[in-house]
């Protein structure tokens, strides 16, 4: 087993990795000032972005929950890998050869990395099997649905051959143990030992948002297969079906750019949409669309306004209507506007493309209706609107839907829409919507309560917002922010002079001491390391200073401003010393040696101050 990775390699991999690329695979990031990016925090649910990333510093910090760190801590938190696995994963992306303290370079041999490796190897095995004679049924299945070899290759579609141990044998030859294959969900346990979980089926690899294979979905092909029509990987350490979305790895870039996502019902529907030009289509994997899926999509979309769109496609049958109502209950958590698109004659995107072409699939998006209207139709459809009792019942059923709309501009409009559909007075509908809203507020407040941080935890955190609003504190705060963010481009002598001076605010002084002790402020990642050494309870404040918005239009202006701030700190120190000397000179004889020494120092202070004022 390999020893520790050499520290020089750890530092080199981090220096070569753009943290924004790694975080950007999971979070839609937007520019947030000089050298800063912002998005929705992946560590807690939030409606407005407070998660900041500083690529130059290799650092992230959430101003909402306080989470912060470097690219290694991000991977460890998001993917639950060890530190060594995080370094090895990033090194693999870079093609960088790691060296270990025992002198060797070792492959990954344990943990989650082996599950990823096993799934990747299985995906390649299934893909290769699709070209074999036995896979004719699978190729025919795909061809009948309009997918040629190119489409299958693009989505990595494969074939699991019949037999109990074909894949198992191939994987064992690659060095995977039965325990690893079982942990990855690739084999099942029987009385006679392990056997292939997927047999005689078309297989779709399911990837996480970073593109790593984490599981599979497989469709039955043969009449003698008594298993379910669709069979998925069971829950594993890396495959959580409530959080997985098929096609997200392919769709994430366009979802982030267009702020639009199309939720379809199956693997072939995703394929059909992408091939038709709707490249933001995704699907759930063996489970209903739920709150965890929303959380994932909101971060990828950058869902911080109502400008985005989420379009659900459902079959028009009873099951589809039930799925739509269930999705609406969760979809209310989106900031984006939600819609429902139902194909003509109930055709899903795959069948629609097959029978009417790519244009018909694209047109499906143009025929979408707001989900609110769809749900209102479902709520009132069971009532006899020709009778007074039916209209009142329909109103009571539909009013809560309108009452729960968050947008204050949308609610009055849907009051009028509902009034027209029911043929009732608008004011009567408005009153009922108001009553429904008042009845739901207590529950809403109760459900929101657990998301608040405990009072004692909040009280312990020292944050930028909690600092006093005074010129002296503002100078110290901004100077530290400038040094942390742009210290690698600043005059080292000037910065050292400023950091030698004690600060007046104790929290900021604790940050100053940590920065003062940092080694080589020209080294990539120095600021992240300095933040890690700040004593508690001030470390979170240091993280905010490193991640905060420094007021400047561009990097050069920011560096110039940071230099000006440290000069002002030095001048403050010089002015303080001068004030003390002016008091002292009044207490000693003018002709004394002490008096002459003080006058000489006063002239030196004036010269130093003038040099600083001149930018020297």
C-alpha cells in the first residue's frame, strides 16, 4: 500500500486545478465582482446565492452557512472521499503523476474510488457487448425507437448479455473483487454465490453531474425475462436514486446557460429530446421527481430568479396527472416558472420524434402551459361546474393552489383566471384565496423553523456583518480583505510593515496575526492556508474576508486600492507614534539629549509619511 502523497505534489495539483471548474460542475456560477464568482450553496438550501468562489485563491465560502475551504475540502464534503482520494482524483484529471513517500506511485485501491472504477469498467463492458451478435435484440430495440449506432455511442448505451456470470467474469479479470462488485450494485447474492444483476437487457449508464458512472438502468428485452420492465442499480454508497438525474452530465452546460430544464419520464425520452435539439432534458431514475432533485437542479440552473423555466412532460393518463400534481407540490420550491407540456395524442417525446420528427419534439416546448393552470384544471375537473354546489366545491379545492403562489404579481392574475373558469365573481374568489392563504401560513412558518441556525451557534460566529461600522474598523477590514485576495501581487515590504502594526479590533487583529505568520505570500494557496490558522472563533470571519466582494472594477484597480489601504494603515501607525512623541517632547528639556532624539524621530516620521503619500 502506498504511503502519504508528497506534499509538493499535493500543492502542485491544487495549484494547477481551477477550483471554479470543479465547483462549476455542480453549481452554476456567475461573476460577482473582481476575481469572484457566486452561486447557490451546495451545502444548504437557499433562495438567493451566498456561496462565493475565488478561483485565484482556490477558495470558496458560503456567507449563509459558513462552509469554506479549498478544492480538496469541497470534493471531500460533496463526494465523501478521503483526502488522498481527492488528490488522486484531481491528479487523474490533470494527467499528473503523483509520488508517494515510500517512493512509488500507486493506483487507487480502496474506498469509493473503487466503486467509481468498477462502474466505469462495467459501462465499457456493456458498451462493447452491444456490437456482439447476441445483442441483435438490443440493437433492434434501439433502432425501432429511432436511435442508430451514433446515438447509442453518444449516450453510452450498452447490452448486458444473457447468462449468470458473463459480466462478473470479465470484471474479475480486471481485478475487481466480489465485495467491490456487490458494493457497486453490479452483482447480486444468491445461494450459490454472486451473479450478474443485469442480464439480457439494454443498459444505460447513469452518470453523476461530473460525468462519472455511478449506476445503470436496464430494460427487459426477452419474453422469458420475469424481472421488472426496468431494473436499476440498487442504492449504493455513490448511487442515491432520489438525487440522481439521468442525462444531467450532458445537459448541465446548457441548463446553466439557458436557465431552462426539461424533465421527461425515461431514458429514451432524454435521448429523443437531446437528438431533437432540446439539450436540457433530464429524467429521474426509477423514482418520482422529488425535493432532492429540485435541490440539484436549482444549483445547476442558478435558480435565483423567476427568469428560468422548468418544463415537465407527463402522460395525459391518470398516472401522469398524479405525477404532475406531485411534482407541483415540490416544484413550488423553484424560483423559476414551472410548466407542463403534454404531447399530441398522449405521445411521449420518444414516440413523438419517431412518428413526427425532431420538429414536433421542439414544438412540444412551444405548447407548454403554466403548471399552475394545469393543476387548477386537475383540481376543478371533478366538479360539476353547472351547479352552484359544484362551483363552490371547485373553488375550495383550487383556492389553496393560488394562495400558495409566492409571486405577488402572479396571484391576482390567477385569481381572475380561476374566477373565469368557474364563472364566479372575482371578489368572491379573492376572498376564498385569502382565507386559504391565512390557513396555510402557520404550517409554512412551522416548516421553515428547523432551517434556522441555533441561536447559540449564530451568536458565536463573528462575521463581517457583525463588525462595528466605524472608519477605523473599516480600514482594518478592507486592508485585510485586499491582502488576502491580492497579496500575491502586492509589495511584500509594504504589506509586512502594515501587518507588523497591531489592529484595534480583536477579531481583525487575530486575522492579522495569522496572515503575518503566513509563509511566502507569493505561493498559490497561501491565503487559504492562512485562513486555516486563524484562531477560533474568528476563522469564519477570515473566510469571509477572503471570499468577500472587494470594491474595484478590475484586478489592477483592486491591487492599487489594496496598496493604498496598507499605506493608510502604516500612516495611522506613524501618526500614532508622532502624537505620542509630541506629548513626550513637552515633558523634557529642549536642549537635552532626549529632546534632540525626539525631534530627530519626528523629522523621520514626517519624511516616511511623505514618502508613503507619494506612493514610495
